[in-house]
């Protein structure tokens, strides 16, 4: 039974991706999706053979499906679905890491102010450099303000040399409000042509996702998630708190490294897709309830389930109505009841 649960969690992104490619305002039959993907793989393989044979003759493979279906599948849905999976993994694992290092089950990048700080930085870049959505100007500023926000939150929450769960949440609320106010001020000052784009972007959307944006976001998030995966056992060490110092662990330095990694992948996600809240709160807890608190297991399954969840949420956002609903609205509507449940269950503490 447990082995079947492991396999289902690991394979869930593949199934979610396939479902996302089939569903939309222009539905494509599953057999056609599978056929086009297989033919595309064969076509790429044929091109590789041509290259390796240095000009040798290799039969050209043409996909026997309508060009409209191919365009929708490979140019619109596939890059969008892959971006949703990458961002879902980043946001989910960010929540798991922050909950571990602060020993608070209600902490995520949204509550700590990382999201609002990154959103302000990205909105600032968009306001100053119109049309730059590919990450050249947006991503560095989003990352910078995300790091500033989380450092400000932890500094403000430190009372008497300690960071308590209550002070951390309250400090996060303050920093969130501060950067949200700055973002609102920026919206008030910018022109109407930029304002509409920024407001819609802040609600969260994968509508602008394409292969060029994926080429920028994917390597950064992949590196961040991979480093967190390699260091996942150290999250178990941090759970001992002050006792970890007795065995020679530099707790503060380790926390800083994790915060930088989380800020990096969160900022990149927000820079391309806007604010998508609550993913980092829900997914780690679902995995924790299924597999327990050991981060050696928790981190990889959080990455896979986060990818599955967000690609399915995006499929719902673009398919439930004739118009596209911002995905941030959907994740928030799902996350608020879950947050209320956790608050009642834990009382704001880790062991409650």
C-alpha cells in the first residue's frame, strides 16, 4: 500500500501534464496528444541522427496531425504546463523549507513577505521598463526585494534573540502590508497602459508563459530545487533547534543558505507568473500527513505534488469558464480553508 502511494506521488506530474495537454477551450483527444508527442520525439531523434551522421541522409518524419493541433499543443499548452509544473515545485518546496527552519507549520513565502517583496520588485521593473516580462529586468529586482523582505521579517520578529512563531507571523503581516502599500503606490503612479498589465499579473497567471520564458526560469528553479534536495537531510538537523549547535552545526548560516535558495526560486516564479499564494502552505502538509515529517522523503514528494497541483489548477483556471480566471484566485480560494484548518489544529505552533 505504501509503495503504491510512493509511486502515485512520483508519477502524478506525468499524469497531470497529460491531462493539461488534452483539456482546454479547444480540446484535443488523448490519443492525438500521445500520438503527436511520440511523433515529435521521433522527429527530434531523426534530426539528431542527421546531425551525427554529418550530413548523411535520414528520412524526414512529418507529424500526421492538423497544424492547428500541433500549434496549440507545442507552442501554447506544453510550455505553459511545464512552467506551471516548475513554479508549483518551487512554491511548494519553499513552503516546506520555511516551515522546517522556523518550526512553524503556518509559515510560507506568502506569509513571510517574500511574495509581496518580490511582487513589488517585479512591478517596479515592469513600471520602469515596459514590455520586459522575459526576466531580464524583472527577475533580479524581484529577487532583491524578496531577500530584503524576508530579512526584514526575521529581523523584526527577533525578540530577545529569539524568533517565536507568533512574532514571525506578526512581522510577516507587517512586511506584507508595507510592500503591498508600495506596490499600490506604484500602481497609482504608473500609466493606464501599464496598470492593467500589472494588476492582472499580480493576480497570478501563466498566460504569458512560452518557451523563451521557460528557458530562463527552468534552469534557475531546477538548480534551487536540486540544491534543496541535496541538503534536505540538514532540515532534519535544524528541527533540533538550539541542540543542533552542540554537534557543531552553524544553524544561522544554514538557515541563511536555505532562505537565499527559497528567495531565489520564489522570486523567479513570481517574476514570470505573478503572485500565486497558498501552494507552499497546502502541499507540504498534504505530503507530511501522507509520509511523515522526515525531510528526506518530504522534500522530493513535495516537489512532485506541487508540480501536479499547480498544473491541474492552471488547467481549471483556463477551462472552467469561457474566459481565463487568474490562477492566484483559485489557489487562494483553496488555501484559505486549509489555512483555517491548520490554525485550528496547531494553534500556530509546530507541536500543538
